[in-house]
């Protein structure tokens, strides 16, 4: 039986793992832990609430990340011990936060964070959610037609508008700035609308590439790679 996920609210001091990854609530993030400071961080997390923060870092930003930067609390779902204290862990995103202050009393970074969620949904989002769901399914189908590799796309997409927006935002390739803007939004409808606008040209591009790829295979040519940026 799976363990219940902890509820987070208010302000809390948690370990921080700065990564060039945008972790959204409800999405999974596997990590390979090999640095000594993060081995210590994970050991401490496992002895406590199994929670640490994944704060998004862009490009060549310095350390620590800027105060106020949005991140997401990660809950450790499973661990696989490896040699020399290394480990593979599987985490899931819980709730986003803004970093208020950082501390370096431990070998790893810690932060005082304040958690936030989307505003209550007060309008019917069925139309925009259905549009995002439909276009993303088309994008998945096109990508799979171009590649024989395994992918991390789900076979089923969430019915809940917020969960759908988080999942698609986590999987859709885009610029760091676009990813951060989606993370910072507290309006589910606006996040879905931005995703809809991003998906319109992406789907057309992928379906065209899938068609060309199929024609190339019929002519004896090798297929082109499928995993290019959606916004390239």
C-alpha cells in the first residue's frame, strides 16, 4: 500500500537541491545521488519527513539561487542504494514555494520557504483543458511515430485541470523563462491557455516531421531524431 503524501502549508525550513529542472506538483522526478553533500541530505531526509526542495536554476546562475525563486517540495517515494553510498531515488512533487532565506549550517543548502498553490478555480475550464489534452495526445503520437526509444509520456492524461496543466508543463520542452513563468502562475486557466498556445505550432511541426519521417523510411533513409525542442 502506498504511503500518504504529507500536506504542506505556511512557512517551513527544508533542505534545498538546486537543479536545472522544473519540478511541478504531482509529477515524478528520478535522481541519481552521488555528491557527498547530497548523500548527506538524502540520509537526513529519509530519517525525517522525506522532503527536500527542488529549486530551479537557470544557465550559469550563481549559488545559492536567488531569494524569491520558485521551487517545488519533493517527497522521496523510493530509494535504491548503490555502492559507496550513492543511490537512485524517485521523488514526486508536492507543492511549490518561494524561497525567503537560505542557510548553510549543514553540508547542503537549506532554505526557509513559503508554500503556495493555485487560486480556486471559479470558471469552467473544460474547453481549454480538452484542447490541451487533445493537442498533447497528438504531439505524443507524433513523437512516438518518429522514435523507437522508450519515453516518459503517460498513456492517460489527468481529468483535473490543475493536474493536467502541471503534467503537460513538466513534459513540454520550452525555454527556461517559459518554464519559470508557468511555475510561478497561480491561475490554472491562464497556465492551460499558455500551454494551448505553445502546443498549436508544436503539434503542427511534430506531425509534419512524423509524416516526412515515414516517407523517408519508405525510401530507405534513417529516421531523424524525435526529441527536439517543441519551440525550436
